[in-house]
């Protein structure tokens, strides 16, 4: 991945974390005063729903949607779910992350696993398992990008990452509905 994108991505994550910390510190205490413990907990959770991870995924969703629209502008319509996934793993992945995925698997029931053994957003971390938990927030933006691209191509999906050893990552894509 290019150095400017790496720096931008790291700065987006840092900014998101800082913004979340400030927001948590500034929650209006008067809203929570006078409420019973259960209600207070629900209100706090509602206020906390826009955390750094959610914000990064939202930015990625919009970015992926626009990128997929631009990439597909001059292509014939991709009609099947499998063709869409192949497009995501080849043309889209190369355009966004600079390389093809290493593996695409499916159970033919709406679940796909996209594996990238050297995912560009995680190459700045040391290889191994010691930073796996810290790296999780760096996968929110790419998950949003993939989900946004799928949405632009007419597929509503849930995208979740798993990583056991850096910089390898598996994106589990659960197709909810085809929007066409």
C-alpha cells in the first residue's frame, strides 16, 4: 500500500480514538442523573453507539460505495453473487489495496471468506500474535469499504474480520439480501 494512504489511515484511526475519548468524557451527566440504574445504562449505551469503530466503518462504507460505482461505470452489469465476489477479490481489491486477495472460499449458502495473507493495512504491525487485539480497530475502515462496495453492486452484507497472526486477515462476508 502507498505511504500516503498508510499515513492517512493511521491518522483516521488515531483521530477516531481521540474523538471517542473526548465524547465519553463529555457525556451530559444531567441526562443520567435521576434515572434508575437500568435506564441509565441504556441511555449511556445509546449515547456511546457512535464509537471510533462505528465512525471508521461508516467512512469506509461511503468510500467503498463510491469506489465501486466508479470502477463499475464502464463494465457490463455483474449479475450473479459469485461474479460480484470475484470482482471484489480481483479488480476492486487491486484498485483499493494494491493486490489481489490470496483466497476466496464459499459455502454456496451466502457466506464467503476472503483471505489476504499480507493485508496492506496491517503491514505496519510486527508479524506475530502480540498485537492482534490492537490491530482490530485498523480493520474497521476496510470492512466498511468492502461492505460499501457490495452495497453499490446490489448486495446487503455483514463483513467481519478475523486475524490470528499479523498481517494476515480473513474477511467473513455474510450475504443478507440481494438488493436488485
